[in-house]
């Protein structure tokens, strides 16, 4: 879909996947109810409005529980407004492909997280679509909506009134309420993560190898935006999407600051302890306010923050798979993950490395090993 794999000559492509442009951006004015400024839903609305697509597949809140994702087919641009904001939970979004096709929609846009986009790309050739636009968001981890309600109850005495939650790049979680209370933020270091069950995030998320949605035409996130949003325009189709909302966008170049090395190394040491069944090393209570004060000031920022998060995710993948499913590593850990963890002393042990892809004569091992996430034929 991008016509090429990540270019080793452009080091950020190892972290974020192939892209032709990387932007810091914000929708002006920001959309009411959006998770950040609403670029993702505005882009889909623009595709509908211009007639480039007949329908959009996205996720709206379940009427019975605002945190539960409800997959929807949207044909009216105004309908994208109700898809704004992040839901926590697994949404069977691609189950709507069949009804969308049955309704005669041949030009589709799909808004999805990486696991949804991977499955979509695997199905794409058989869908008989005239055109497909893929707007992806990054995704760190997901969990069941029920689990997420438990997390909210640990964070707040009146969790039912929490209307918004985000893990911001200034190392704080922001909570907003609809009961009149002002928004508040909690430093990451003060989150009650130790009280969450070990399986709070499923193994599939903890071993995910595509944080940044490398197969999307356009990735819309926030990690590299240093307080704004962060766009990865991956191919011509992604550029076409951005062009359609250009008048509403304020764009700039992503900045960076700080150094990630020590943060990622510390994360690795703690994850290794946890994966080995040892208790995670916690900071003493007195040191936490100091560290929480210092973290946004001296920790990695902007693109360096995004690189740190991607490396941490890669570290998690290797350590959790090694512990839980060592025999699957050679099929599940693509080469770019090994490149990301190499500076931290993690390297494939015997049998863990990806076998070379099958040659034209078919002599190499069947199955081809962990596939590149970026490859794909150029599209016409
Ligand atoms: C579980 C989860 C974890 C995320 N983690 C990160 C992260 O670590 N770093 C990062 O940069 N971004 C992350 N995102 C994306 C981020 O929350 C924003 O969606 C993104 O920055 C776009 O913001 P926006 O204002 O343009 O979105 P909006 O215009 O408000 O649109 C929100 C979009 O999110 C989609 N959506 C909401 N909930 C779900 C869901 N459960 N499953 C699938 N799609 C959903 C909607 O369909 C809609 O397209 C995550 C999203 C989810 C769902």
C-alpha cells in the first residue's frame, strides 16, 4: 500500500514506519468532543462531503455506556461528530464490511486502530472495493470496557461522571467530567497501576508490533505532537486526505527534546522483573512528587517522546513473548522490532529470529516468518 518498506536511511521510519511527511497539526477551531482536536473524524467527514467515499466505518459510543465502542456505518458527514473521542474496548469494526458492501457502498473510508487496520489490509483485495481510504490512529494498549470502568473507579470517587481520559505527552493523565467539576490531571507516577490485575491489558496488546499504524494511509495521533496532534502521511492517498482538510489545519514541524535512553532502559529493567515474576521496583513515596515534577521538564519530549514509547512497546513485545510464548517469537517478532530493542542489549536468541522469506524457488521455510509491516504493491 505504500509501495516500499521502511527506509533504513531515514531512521525515524524504523520507529514509525514509512511516511512521506510528518507534521505537528491542530484542527482550527478544535472540534467539540474530540479526543484531541478532531482531525481523525474531520478527515473522514471531508471524504464524505466531497463524495470521495460513500460511507465511513468508525466507532461511536454505545448509547448504554459511553466508554463502550460501538462500530457504525456513517454516510452523513455530520454523523462523524458522534464518533469523536476515545472509547476503551474492543470494537468489531470490520464486521461492518459485509453490511456496507451489501448496501452497495464501493468507496469506503475506515477509521481504525492498528489491529483493525492489519485485518482490513489482509481482506482488502477480496472486498471488491472501488476505493479504500484508511485513517489510522496509534494505539498503545486496549482492554475490555469492564476493565476500564475498574480503572476509572480507582482514579476517581465518582467515575460515572468522567467524560474524557487521555494519557498526555506531559506525563499526566487528564480527566474531564460532566458533573460540573473542573478537569484535573494526575502525574503518570501517581497512577494506581499496581492495583490493576496482571491481565488488565491482554497479551495481544502487550505483544503488539505496530504501535503507529504503519499500514494506514494517514496516521493521526498525538505522541510526537508535544501537546498538538501528530500526522504521518504515508502515501498519496494519505496526502489526498490531508489536502481535503488543509484549510482547517494549522501545521508545523514536530519538535523534540530530552533524551529517551535512560527512560527506556529503566522501563526495560522493570518489565524484565515483572515478566520474571519479581515485584516491580517502585519509587519510594517521598521521591514520587519530585520525579513527577521533573519528568515533563527533563524527560523526552516531542518526537523523542514518541520514539521512547515505540521502543518501550518493542521491549514489552520481546520480553512478554519470551516469557509466555517463546516458540512463537520467530513468527511474531518482525525485524524492525529487533532493530528497536538492540540498543538496550536485547537480541534474538537461537530460534527466535525471523527466518528469511521464501525465495522464488520456494526453497526457504514455508510461512516466510514474521512479515514486514510496510511492504505492499504500489496502488494505482
Ligand atoms: C485504545 C486506544 C489507545 C490509543 N493510544 C494512543 C497512543 O498511545 N498514542 C497516540 O498518539 N494515540 C493513541 N490513540 C489515538 C488517540 O486516542 C486519538 O484517537 C487520536 O489522537 C486522534 O485524535 P482526534 O482528536 O483526531 O480524534 P477524534 O476526531 O476525536 O476521533 C476519535 C477516533 O477514534 C476512534 N475510536 C475511538 N475509540 C476507539 C476504539 N475503542 N477502537 C477503535 N477506534 C476507536 C473513532 O472511530 C474516531 O475515529 C489511542 C486510541 C485508542 C482507541
